[in-house]
């Protein structure tokens, strides 16, 4: 901050330098400031490993396609011929693409199995997959009815933007 003064400013004066990136309301004497943001777009999370964008990403998406193909027996006849194409379109969504290839702390997987299970739940809600029993779906996906993925087959993704994009894609 550069303060240029001309004349005698006097004594005992103080100057405060304030750096604010985003000012909606600047009230220095306010005791409480509440900012409610509704509908703000979230920034896309970029993969931490830049090399993941290439062949490794393609490999992980192929593993996801193999994983979800075990549910073909539960797909409704109206969607059976476009089930795989729908999944490929979902995996191409930028909001999904960056997140689905990173397993995080999930064990025994190379992709975000929880997000895939959450997307399966949306497909169940939309009537693409007729079987809605999470235990049956977990057994078909993992071969174990008590697998931790079963809990994720009962919930939507946490990111509302992902939910919105997927639902608009499968209408």
C-alpha cells in the first residue's frame, strides 16, 4: 500500500491496510457478518497426478465399465441397449471425470467406488436399474453382501453439481 500525504497529517493518526480478495459488504464496525451463497458453482477438482489424464485415466474408466457391467441383468429393457453408452457419457462429464479416477482412502480399488455406487443409486431412482435392494446390488458388484459399498448404494453423491449433471444427462 502506498500512502501519499500532502501537508501535516498531525500526530496520533493510524492507517490500516486491508487486503480483501472479494468484497460483498465491507463493514469494519460490524460485529457479525453472515454470507450465504446459494447456487455458486464449485470449481472442478483437478487430478493431483497430471499423468493420470492419459492412459491411466482410460484404464481406470475401463475398470469402472467392467465393474458396472455386472449389473446388466438388473437394467430395464428400455435402457439395456444404452446402459453402457450412458455410463460412458457420465464418465466423460468433467465434474465426474476428475473425481471418479481417484480412489482416495478406499481399499482394494483403483477408482472412486463410492461415487460409482452413488451414481448407481441415481440410476435406481430414475428407473434405469430395476433392482433397488442395496444388498443384492452389493453382492452383484462385489460378490459380498456385507461389502462397504452397500452403504453407498443408498445415497446420492455429496456434490449436488454432480447429481444435477447426471440427472440432466439421463432424462
